[in-house]
């Protein structure tokens, strides 16, 4: 029986949510960090959206946030010209890395030893977290503010997207450009999927998929409205996107068919990401909220509980061999 | 008309009184074994932890012994706002939040019994 999607709203932020990231799956579940213009990034339990803590310290809007795989460290990029590294268990600030302009993007290597930063000073920087006083390695070339910088190809290469309408692939050791993509307009978001080496790029109303190693185009899909962010499901069967019209769109990756669209946010959707297990996706909006959406609506997961109307539940319980329980259908 | 998916409860929001990161959560207890170091090591070196624990126990024991040694003695308390007061130390509460003192000498007179708020004390000294 088809169920209607009930998004879970995570409140707490007082300004637009501009970035969000999931950790990997840890023995304590997985986690979600949200970057907000109120300067107070928050850590949440990934499958329920329950607030765990707020990282206090930034003096300006936080534009980017990330967690390492184990969710033991967090990093944030802010308008106060700093990137900060945090202990994601205690919430304590561990490092402040001063920059010369607004920092927009932060990304850890797989072993959490290095942090990649990018921002309005058009320079990509690589910091050794164990030697923070050492000068970071710098990679220059972009002619406009960098929106996103990500490690790829086993942390040997770097992908960056900037307002100069290019996406560039850099070699970490030589700091030279390996390949470059040029667009007619600024890229609004970028997601890198290591498993399968897929790069998801959004610009205008388009969601584009590239091979992350060769930067060869795989396919493009056009949405009904301007898209700010998109995310590909770990199994690569769906992708979701959100943007200017406040809606979340779900597409079939193979057929490019639009499967569903969901209303819920009261403002443009700035970021959307699938959870590491693919069971849900989170969206952040101009309305200051994060919303969690089920990938498979009707499945019992996290805070969502499948409650069947009386007859069907008794039937399913009998078939499963357990005593029937009275359920109340909400409709 | 599709039935909306039901939900057990809403996600818990932030606590207005704290920044969170509950020290009693299983994750915190398991992963935050050392609270002093801002070490970036995600691996725990059991030898280092052992040494740190020894040092901590030693310091804690010394501190508790000073409290015992101070009992019924004249102690000078140096506090914020350039406050220096003398008093006879009685006892401390379990969390070292307050000191119970007698004959507290203040600029406006002697207070027979008083509680000093520990967070206001910068240092205190007494003769053994």
C-alpha cells in the first residue's frame, strides 16, 4: 500500500542552512553536520535527526561543514576567514586555520590527516592536521571564488568548483591541473562518490554526472527549476535534487525519469545528501531547517514506523506468526 | 489519498541551556578517554592513557590531602576584583563548588560562618 512521504523536520538553526554532510557508518550509527549562516554548525544523529551538539566558536556565517568517516572530527569553513577543526565527540574546538578571505569548503582525507580548504581567496590549501603550524600547501589557478574543493582518487587528486565557471581536477603532488571542465554558468554544487568514481555537478536546471577520473560526461538530467544541490544514492539507482522551487525531486538514475517530487521546505533548498546507508536523504534550506526524507517511503527506519490499517496489520502479523496488535491508521 | 507515513516522534531539538555533546553518552565515554589533551590521535595509546591516569590520580590525591591539611587552619583566599580575605577553612563540598569557612574577615566585618564560591577563588594559601 503506497504511503505518503512524511519528512522529519530538524529545527534549531535560526538562519539558512547552506551545507550539510554525513559521516561514514560508525559503531554508534552515522552522523550529520549542518552549516548555517547563524555561525553555529550542529551535529545530529544521522538516522533520527536528534541534535547532539552545537560547535560554538565561529564569528560569522558558516558556509561549509564536514565530518571525517569515523565522526570523531568535524571541520567548518566560515565567513570569519577561518576554517576550524573540532573534536566531534566533545564539541571542543581543536584548530583554527586563518585564511585571507571567506572560507567556503572543507574536506578531510580518508585518514583524517589532512584538511582541504577553499574559498573566496581563490586558493586551495592543504593543511596537515598533525602539524597545523606548518605552512599549508597551496594550489592556485582558479580566477574566482572557490565554492567546493574535494579529495578524490584515493586522496591523490583534488576536484574544485569555482565561480569562474570551471571545475578543475588537480594532482596533489605536482599541484598542476590534470583536467578542466568549463560551463556557461557557475556550478552550484558538487558531490564526489568514491565508489564508482562518479562526480555529480549541478548548474542551472541541470544535474550532470561525470566520471571523476577522466571527467568524461556520463549523462545530464534537466529539472523543472534551478537546482542548487543533488545527491546520488550509494547504489546508484536514484538521485535527489533540490533548488529554487523549494521542492525535493527524486529521479531514477538509469532512466532519468522523475519519480517523485516533495513539497515541505518554505524556502529554496541549498543542499541535499543521501545518508551513507542510502535509507534517507537530508536537505537544508533557506527556511533554516533540515529535513530528513525516506528513500523508500513506508519502510520502518529511524523515527519512521510503518503502521498498517487494522486488517492488513493483523494479516501480516498472522503470516509472520506473531500475535495481532491493534494499530491505528493515521489518515 | 495516500496514508501519510507515521512517525514515532519528532527529532529532538537543541537544548537551550547547553551546547550538547552529552558526556554521559556511550559514544563520549568510549571515545573521550582523555579530556586534557587536544590530541588529534584517533587511536588510543594504552601506555599513554595509563601514564596520564597515574598522573591524574597522583594530582587528585595531593589535592584532597591539602584539603584535609587545611581543616581548621587560617587560610588566605585571593579572589577576583582584588579581594583578599582570611578565614578558617572548614570543608569543601563534593564537587569543589563551595568552601565552608568560619570567621571570614571581610572589609565590612567578620562573618561567623560563610560559604565561598570556588569559581571566584583564584588561589588560596595556608601555613602547614
